[in-house]
C-alpha cells in the first residue's frame, strides 16, 4: 500500500522510534516523584522543553505538553472564554474543527469568522478592520490548512494583533515539520501534534504567552505548574522532539524544499494534462510542498468514491469531504473558498511525508488515469454529466 495521507497521520520516523524506545528504558519513573528516578525523568522533561523552545523561538517555560493539538486548541479557547466573558473572538472560516467547533460552542454569537478568498487565503483587510472596530479577545488563524495545504499569513496577522492588543492563536499542526518553525514562538498561543510530523500519536504541545497564567482545561494534579493536570508522557514527548528536530534538519538542507515543490508541481501539471476537467484547489496560493487537493471530474455515481477505488488499487488517500447527499455535509474549507457542494464532494487530498519516494507520485498518476474510464461510467467525463 502506498501511503499518501500524511496530513491525517504521518508514520513514525526512525528518529522518533529510537527516542521513544530509549526513553522507555532510561526513564521508568514518574516526573513528579521525589526519588532519583523521578528526578531524572523531570530533568529529561526540562531538557525536552528547552529543545522544543529552541525550535519555535520562545522561552522554555512557555511550553505545555498535551495529548495532541485537539487538547491544545480546546485549552486556548476555554482559557479565553473564561477570561473574556463579553469580548468577541475572530476565527478563520477554514480552521480545523478542533478550533472552529469549539469556538462555536463557547462563543456562539460572539464568534466572527474571518473570510477567505477563492485561493483559500484569509482576508487580512477584513481582520484589520475588525481589530479596530471589535477589539476581539482572541484571533485564531492556522499556519497551513489541513485540507488544501494553503499557507496562511500568520506572521502578518500576529503583528497586527499585537499592535491592536489582541491575543493571537496559531494552530501550526500542519506547518510543523514541513516548513521551518522558527518564528512561531512570537505568537501568543501555538498548537502542534507529534503524529502529524512523524512522532507518536497521543502527544502534542501548546506554546503559551510568556509570564501569563493559563487556566487549565481539566483539573487533578499540579503538573506543569498547574497548567495541565496529568502525568506527562515522557517517552512520547522525547519522541516528539526527536521527530521535530529530524524534520528541521531536513528543512535546513539546501535544495530540499525547491525539490519537493517541483515534484508536487510536476504531478499537478501531469494530472491536469490527463484530466483537463480536474482542478487543483488553491493553485494560485503558496501551499505546503506535501499537500495536493484536487476536485476530480464528475462521475456517474457519487457513491463510487475515488478514495475507495484508489484504496483497492493500493493507494491510501483522503477525501476532502463526503459526497454532498443526505445528512452529509461538504467540506467547510472548500465551501468557504466558494466551491459548490457538488465540487467539494469530489475533492481528493494527497499528502506525502519526508520518506515518500518520488515514484509514489508517478504510480498514483498512472492509477488515476487507469481508473478514470471506470469512474466516468461510460468511458468519458462528458458521458457522466
């Protein structure tokens, strides 16, 4: 099976596996225990925090370890809701549900959605206007979209929020490990998850504002200075940092990113030549090198899902949304970009990882071209319309 669904979960990198197994052997103690084994585990946690802070460009005490990005996102929004009982929040219309649905639940009519253009990029002019008029307690804008790979202007948004006195939250889950992370530490809040960049499942981080208290999402022990109750997953944390550092080392290698982008662009060009009625989502914007979202040609029967056919052909890919039928809803990301529901229902997402060979893209293209007559029903796109 050729795996092209790294935006959902990226398989464990060798560096992370080694770090996890080593930690299991070397640090059996609870970091909160007073004996020597506990002290050693606590020291390893501190070192991991220092290493992650160096990657992000922030202070080590700013880091809170979590179970993943969903917990980190919920923590930020619950913290904001408790501290700003009347002020509105601005959240981009293309955020991950961990942000968008939590914000809808907590803020209801105080939630303002930042619109995006047809290219999938957040409207900074809209944000600037609302920063001056609404004075929101929080602005949430992701670094890179999980469905389309479109990069967001998070640096510019962060600067404008700082000038306006609004807290800025950047969900960097898809950015981390794929583009250099230095500079993310300037944001007030940053969320990340290990399994998106080759670390283990069930561990992530939240970067918090320096010197500011954080209201915990849940209560229990006093771990992490009372900011996050529960015994820290030390092996997972050390594997997270090892995977992150491995990705950063690859990014620092000269020519790596241009070569990866060239492979993506070549696949898109060849796919559109073979299937002229297909379209690449966000083609006019800067995107992650590993992510391609394509609205496929119309087919005779929406139930004949491309993702199912490709799975049978030996390719694990993702669909941008369910077919727009019954109670199933089209992708909120694609509809925010102005796509019709029927178009969103034909979206496929291909997402690669650092260890994905170039041959995977060539093989995928051949499989799609071979399947197209079957998907069209009678052998042509026109017949399926």
